[in-house]
């Protein structure tokens, strides 16, 4: 069974990980924790894949979306612009995203549960 999150669950989970990993944005220029609106914007920019599934008006996201969001926030914390991040993440597979985020397979599995 594939782990799925509604958009607000994805935002909440991302906030939890950012809080635990301490690599959030400190400049004040960029929202530290992505909200639902930001997640939709990132999807429009191509920073996040489209939802896994739509049921009516409800979108469902998976573990890869969490990795993508965390990678975006990690790169923003390092001072990269969204344009630079788009180029860095273009075509990135899960292993590349995991390397950027610097979370182990076990840590990711724990988050999904």
C-alpha cells in the first residue's frame, strides 16, 4: 500500500521534519514552513510533482513529494533562489533528493508511518 497524504498533512509533516532537522530558513525572506498555498505554488513551478491521485477535489501526495519539499527548503536555507532550485532538482530521482535532504531510509520510513 502506497503512503498518501492530503495536502494539509503533507504541510504538517514537512513542518515536523523541518523542526526536527534544524535546516529551516533563517533569513526571514522565505517562509520557513511551506503552507498549503506554497505547496500548490511549488507544484505550479514544477518543483513538486503533480499529486499522485485526485479524488474529487482532494489531492493525494506521497513520500516523494515530502522529499521534494524538504529538498526545496534545504536548498533555500543554503541561499539558493527558486530558479536555481528548479535547475538543481530537474530530473532528480528519489536517491538524489534523499542526499540533498540528508535523511536516512529509516528516518523517511518513520515519517511515513
